[in-house]
C-alpha cells in the first residue's frame, strides 16, 4: 500500500509516528517559508506542513502544487499548537511535518471550485454533471453515496433476517403497461422485434411466487421514460422490491413498518412521528386522504385540514356557490391555523395559485375578535359563518379558504393551498418523519386525456369484491387492495395484494378495452403460470432514492446517483443519447427518419 493511514484517521494518539498519506490537494496556503496543505480523501482532511528551513525540497514541491493534484506525503505526526486546533475535523489536533512529497498526478486548472461547498453548490448543474468525476470528490456527494450504501446494507440485513431470498430478475424484458413509456431495445437476432427495459419487476416477482420462492426481495433497477421532477430522476431509479406468498395487506404492513422506523432511527436525524398508540403507522382511505388533506400523499407534519361544507351553504345566497352545487359540485373549506395574519398580497397570491388548479368559485373568511371578515359578508350571515367555523373547528386568528368545484378539483386545489400555506406560516417540522399508509385506492379512473376508463394504479392489483365487483359494479366504484406508503408528503412506496386469478385478471383488463387475445399476448407467461397452482401473494416496492432524499431534506434526487442524467434526460458526461452509426442501425434492421418525414408519413 502506498499509504499507511487515511486522511481522516490520525489523531493525537499518533503523535511521533512516521506515516504515509495519499490524496488530493484540497487547499494550499502559502505563507512564504511555510506552506500548509489540506490533504483530502473520502475519509477526511489532514493538514500537511512544509517548512523551507526543515525540508527545502519538499517545500519547493509544495509551493507549486495545484488544487486537486494527487500526492503522496511521508512525514511525522505532530501535535498542533492549542491555538491552531481545528475542532471541525477529526484530525484537527494534529498535522504532518513533511519528510517527502511525491506528485502522483497533476491536475489541470479546475472548471469550478471544489473546496468551497457554498461556491460548488452555486455552479450550474450541467457543468457539474459534465465534470461529474470532479463533483463526486465533494464531501457532500461522498456522504450521499455513503448514505445510499448504508441504506442498502441495512435493507439486505433486515430482509435476510426475515427469511427473504434475494433474486435478480431480467433487465431485458417484455413491454408491459406500468404507467410510463417503456425503453425499447431492438433485437439483432429477431429483426423488427424489441425487448423492453423493465419499468418494475412486477410480472417476474409474481412468477417467483408461483415458483415457490415464498419470500423474495432485491434492490431492483427500474427504467421509465417519464419527465423529471425534483423527486424523480430521468430514465432509471432503484426500488427495494419485495413480495410474499400467503400474505395479506396487513402482513405487508407488519414486515415493512419496523424496517422503515429503523431506517429513520439509524440513518437520519428525524424522529418517527404521527404513529398510532400501538406504534403502527396510520391507515387512511384514499377518499378520506383526498377529502381531508387534498392529496393521496398527505404531509401529516401539520394539522391543516379540509372540511366538506356543502350542506351549510346550499341556500347561502351566493350565486356561484349555489350554481356549483346544482351542477353536482361540492364546497370544501381549508382551515389555516393562524392564517388571519395573511396580508391582501398573500391572499391574492393564494388565489392565483388556486386558479391554476381550477375552481368554480373561491372565497376566504377569517375568524377575528370583532367577528368574521370576508368578501362574502353581504351574502352570508354571521350565523352561517359561525356554523362554518364550528364545522372546520376554526379558532380566533384562523383563516378558512372556501373552494366550490367538482369533487376532485376542489380536493386537489385545496391540497395545493394547504401545502403553500404551511410553507408561508413556517410550520413544517424538519425533525419529524410522519408516516401513513394510504389504502383503498380506486381500481379504475377516467383518463385525463380522453376520459376513457383506465386503471387508477397498478393493473395487477386485486379488486375488492373480486369477480362480483368486476361483473356488477360501476367500474369507478370498485376499490383495490392497494396501498401507498407516504412520508412527509411524498409517496415513498407503492404496493398491493396481487390478482392471482387468471380469469379475474383477464376481466380486469377487458374493462379498459383489452381484447382477451391481447391480454394473453402481453401477459401470457403470467396467465399460464396462474393455471398451475398460484399462492395468494402481496408486496410493495419502496423507492430507495426518494426515501433517502426525503429523510435528509435534500433538494434534488439527481445527486443521489453517481452519474445521473440532467433535467432534460441527457448524460452530459458520456454524451448520451448519441447518434448511432449506420452500420449498427443496419445490423438491427433500423433506419432513422426525421420528425418532418414522420409527420408527412402520418399525414
């Protein structure tokens, strides 16, 4: 080994020892006859001292070093003077009196500064990603990669302890409707045909249950061609995929909740909160979550709640409210504790936010010492206002925001306002990890694109009520044995009791327009397997990248990946996607046409 110790290892117990350290020049400070170098590796920093009077050759080399050059230093560990102790680093009580310096690699002038974290954070992201190998040297990025490693280690230990078997499922798979566009891989051996990268190992893990694996898990890569967000990286992500045979929804909760609480306790500074008296996570039905919090991933760190108030305003005299109710709309009220302090400017900004979501009518009323304050006072009596306050449990100093709209629009609009008001009133408690399960999702929903019937969530979920529900119920009234795990307003896991009945699965797909033959073509392996003895099974799949992001309050999920794509889905380091040579395309039986040519062909 070139080095005897790492840069975060030495302390005053090592004083007097001769050591060898290797690493990057983090900073260099030249004081004429003395040069100080902070030497860095992923374990920490150690100060190196080069004195021209003690060792002129080493001092001359040190005087020429550029930041991020790689060096090998040999020297003696010395105690720092008390006035120069650096308490912010583990090696802050010592320094190395240099005997020799060897330059292992010289760095060019840097495209951006690495040693100053504040400056590095302000650098354009695409420049950082272009030089990702430099960006990764930053302690912040090193700690993020280590946090991910710690999480993977904990998860593997926990699931092996509970008798799960880690199994790797294929990367080259078949196209499957998982809710996003597939990445397709053209086949050289079978021209005109393609593999697909798996959006999730959904069918494979169900086939493992048929195969008798009983308890399966893996930290699985998933590939989806969907737009980026701050909590969703482009192209790929990782999930803790797990499945259990002979399991109910409650069995999944029982196996997942302890490991989630352990992750918070061991790998974050937050505290598990909003737990039930027995320590379990709250369970909230999807409709209640939407109606009460305006979201199917509610942030439970604060108590702002929505209350249906249609019955109190049926004949209130305000035309826009009454018209909405006649057209089967609803009126909901969001209680904002302490919101009466909002200025007119803030109230106008909240209304503008609501307008982006849509509503038929909108109003606010604050509960103040002198009585209700609202633009609706000329339509609505104080008695009606007091009834609203009572229904919403409003106290003096609170604000009610009233929205009249179709049910889903009213819920989502007030959900967005709920989040915005919480930010403006600074009530988000960063020390809390507030968990809940959202259950009883609708099995079907109407497509936002054309209104046609579509799956509301995972198409492989078991519909509540089984065959009878599929055969006799309005599809929009059917619920699924489906559940999301929510942490601080983010969905961090999704799962379901699986549909293991081949005929019921066929019926479920036919409801949304699939022909029986199409179901067999797309899911033939699963349908075949289910005819040969399949155990009831259930599972879920926490997104480990998003989970870490939420637990650490990190701004962007992209920094959790060693080599991420940028916000437009490009790898600016490796220059992908890139143009493929004609020879490769020909081998795959492909030709590339322009968008203009494709449009002309469509016409």
